[in-house]
């Protein structure tokens, strides 16, 4: 998969190219990451990328032409269709299902990271296929949001994770929060690892993990359960969890 980012601060993305899962994906050719600075596409000696908004008001607005030319340059590097997204608090909420859709359906994506008071509206009308938001808050620019999108997508690309089942067990991948995890030592300050995890009984472990995932979701994100149709087994496990909690 190839993801290109149009950004005034391409150096911010060095951490993605050099470290962690995204860095390994880049080095192994699973992910191609292209960075495009609108300043490189300006047409005056001052390399101007912004100007005052018509109608007055504070701040500056990013110019149409440098952004458009940077997007077009990125798309010329693509084989096949490209999909262009603008990171904006006004966009569609980016969540795990959207990440899965992008990872599965698209081979070429361009992310446009805005700055200042935003971009000229005509760029959105002419060049942007969709706006994406990572949450209901305002950031100084779209770079951090773009990094979130890239990281979430990369985890879902075949071969990006060390274990092929890791992504499927992540929180939200199955519509539930993740079950508790434990590692050595078996006892810390009198608190022991649940015996079932040491039993070697894989069916019992799967049942326990599902019950814990359901219970955690009920405790912390009950809204997720409202949109999920539970199976008979899941209903029974959640009921068990609630009874165990009520008994203390």
C-alpha cells in the first residue's frame, strides 16, 4: 500500500519511517510512504503557502495552488486509482471500521494535513474525496491526525504485525474492548495471574477472554454493546461477569 501525505512539516513523519510497526512495514516494502511539501510547489520567491482570508478574521488560509499541485504530484506516483482525504474536525469520524475499509479497499491514499485556519474551500470541492476526523477537538495541524490514520491502517496490512492474529484481537476489531493481558511473574504483590490462563485449556482460555472483553465493554464503553447483537453465548458470559462483579 502507498500513503502520501501533503504537509508543511514532512520531518514530523520521520518517526513513522524509522520506528515501530510502521517503520518495519516501510523497510519491508509493505507500506510506501510519500511526503510532499506544498512549499516545493509555490510559484514565487517567498514560497508563500498562505494568505489572509477574504471577509476578514484572524489567522491565515492555505492557498489553493500549492496544495493542488502537491496532491497532483503525489497522484502521479500511483498505479491505479487514488483516494484523497483531508484531515479535518468537520470530517467523518475515523474509527477501526474506517481503518479496515481503507486498508482493504484502497492501494493509494493521499492525506492532506491542513494548517492555520484551514484550506481554501475550493480545494476541498475540487480535489478532496472525503474529509476525516480523529475526534471532536482542534489540533494545530493535520499532521498528528495523519499519523494516527497511517498507524491504524498499517496494523491491518498483511505481514505488518509479528503475529497474523494480533490485529484481530485488538480493541474495537471485534466491536469489544480487549480482554486483560498478563505476563511474568505469576504473582505481583499478592495478585496472581488468573488460574485459567495457566491451565493450558485453550477453550477455557478463549471463553474467559471473551467474558472479560464483554465485561470490560459493559463497564467502560456500554455504548458499544448497544450497537452489537450478542449471541446466546455472549449473553450468558456477560450475565456471568455482571453477577461475579456484584458479588465482589
